[in-house]
C-alpha cells in the first residue's frame, strides 16, 4: 500500500470521527437523541444496515486484504490502478468528506441519523441545500467513490454500490415524512432543488 492509499483510508477514519462528533453536537442543540436507526423498520431498517455495512466494507476490505495477502490475490482489481488514479481518488475522498461534514453541520439541530415522523426538525433549504436536497449523502458517496479509486478492491466497489442503494431507500423515506410534516414548504423546495445535485430550477416542477 502506498502512502497516498493509506492517507485515503485515514480520511475515512477522520470523517467518521467528525460524523459522530457532529451528531453529538446536534443532539445537544436539539436536546434529544438524533440516532433514529434503532427504531427503524422495513426499508428504513434495510437502509440502516446498508449504511453501516458500506462503511465497514470501505475501511475493512482494504485492511483485510493487507493483513491476508493470500486471500487478496483472488480480488482481480486489488491495487491494480495507476498512481495518478490513486491520487485522484484521494482528492475526491477529501472533497467528499469535507462536503458531507459541512452539510451535516449546516443542518444544526435538524440533523438526524435516520427518519421518524415524530422526530423531524426544521426544514433547511439554504447554503449547500440550494444545489442538492441531500448534500451529506452526496459527499459520502464521493468519499466512498474516492476510496474505491485510491484503493481498488471488490469490497470497496461493493461498499459504494451498497451505499447508493441504501441512500436511495433512505432519501425516499425521508422525503415522504418531510412532505407530510412540512407540506407546501417541502414541496416547493423539492420542486426547485435536485435530489442529488444540479442548478436550482427557476420554475417549480414535480421532482
């Protein structure tokens, strides 16, 4: 493993530390727990498990392959990329981590890990939320994509695909709750701002 590949894994470790610290700050601001995955059911439960598994794969996969080189030989993409690709992946991972954390902090007391109708915070529509309705997920996806480029491996690729699937499930569940809670305000927001990324729409339309 090269220094840049090791650094990309360190980015993930640092991001996870920042994620948990930011969640603790949000809980203090909201004066309630922001962790809702424990009560998740159905598709929300699947998404919760998927998120945990995706980050575990992204970090644990490369570390396992390093610890067990006899097993890693069966991974056809393990560390097969050129140096420039590892560098590009590292930069993407750094940018993704920064975006995800900045978006999380911008939520303030409205930040939640999971979704529940009785635990919805105020609707946040400014700043990064003018170009994406889900900039935290966007940043996390970029982080995992960067890791998959910097440390090519089947677990890393699986982590990204699992995260994207889980995010889609979570987003649709969150949007249903937000429509019910915030009504027209969320509908206007959703009609102007893309679900993932893009320029705000001048003329509202169905998302």
